[in-house]
C-alpha cells in the first residue's frame, strides 16, 4: 500500500491552481487552450464541452483572479 505522503502519479493540482499556472506561464490564453490543459491533467473522462461549461468558464467569470482581455473573445489573463 502506498503511503499518504508518497505520490504515485504526476503532479496534483486543484482546478483553480491549474488555470492560474497555465495563465502565469503563457500570460494569456484562450478558453479552448485552458480546457485542453484541464482535460489533459485532471478530467480526462469528461468531454471538452462539459469541462468548458461546467468548470472552466464559471471559474474564469466568477473569480477576480482572471480577466477577459476583450469581452466576447474568450482570451484570459491573470489580474
């Protein structure tokens, strides 16, 4: 049995931390790229559309850490 302090898989991120990390590394990113990152690292069993509508877009729109560069373009940056 694996000990609690040992990690048997890759990096572990919260969804919020993953979005912030991606935007920190790329400065700006469109929502499709953010959804791809979430799909790759966290929610492989869900469709891109589900990830976008249920997770990524609500977080981007409600969290003050994120700012849409131009309304309607879905290109985001950290505030």
